[in-house]
């Protein structure tokens, strides 16, 4: 799951990034208005944590831009302003949630998880695929035929991304960007994607699961669910 943190205060930005990385999120950061605009225009995120009080612009304008372009990214507003009018304005513009500073990082993480759960899994904590595959969003575990799979973090993230986009063709570039974010730059090849997909398929099939992941020649992959 990929998160964008738009926050100019360095200490808070780094604290959020460190905490969410520990919760198995891939985090990207934007420290100013223009960098944030560039990122939302060219990349997709499961959730955007947005400070509306940026030194070079109003974060609500970024929110308007997200909605104007019909992007599906979830948005959590963080702000030192606790006025009711600010909250109403942000939620009215399409923000998913509003959190007032100061806050506990554990609460922030819980709200991010809730936004992702609502947007990707209809608010469900446990996702069932056919009769064999079960994904527990809260515990970040995957079972096939009641056998708990020993997945790496990237394998888990890859499976969640596939399930979130089931029956859609996903390009190799989109997979790389989702799993590694800014870290994919300079990778040179997609060999790391092939390796993760191969290992994920092997683990699911070894537990008696279906071969859901189909290679679409020249395009990418599709997670087939009938």
C-alpha cells in the first residue's frame, strides 16, 4: 500500500513516514505545494496525508485538484486548525477524514487503514476470494484453504494490489511504482517483479489455491476472479 505524506514540518513528516513504514506501507513525501501537485498528477496512492497549511500554498487546493481529476486516492487531512468550518470545508470538498494536530501516530495509522479499507474493500476487514483465499486486512495475513501463508512484505503488498484491482490488467510499471514508489527509479529492469510474482504464485498454489495471476502478453498481469 502506497502513501503520500504532504507535510512541510520535517520532524512530523519523518515521524509519520517512519511509523507507517513500520506498518508495512510504502511512503513517499512532498514538502511543498508544487512538489505535491506534481506527485498527485503523475502517481496514484492508496491514501494521501495532507497538511492544509503549507508555506507556499493551501492544501485544500491540492484536494480540489485530486477531485477535479477524478482520482481514487483516499485523503486524510491533518491540520493544527480545529475550527468546525475548516473540517466542514475539507470534508465537503471530498476529504475522507480530518485529524487535528497534535495526534498520536497510532491513531493516524488507524485512520489511514480505515480509509483504505473503505475505498478498496468496502469497509471489510476480511476478504474472501472464491472458496480458498482469505485476506485479513487488519492482521495483514493471507490464508489459502485455511493454511496461513508465509509471505514477505512485498508479496503481501503485491497480492493486496492484485485483489484491489481484480479482473483488471495491471502494467509492470504500475506494479513497480506501487510496490517501491520513488525507490523504483533506476531499477533498470522488471526482474524483481517477476521474482515476487513467481514466489507468490508458488506459495498460493502449494497450499492448494487457484492460479489467479495470469500473464497478459505485452501488457502486464491480471488477477482473475470469476
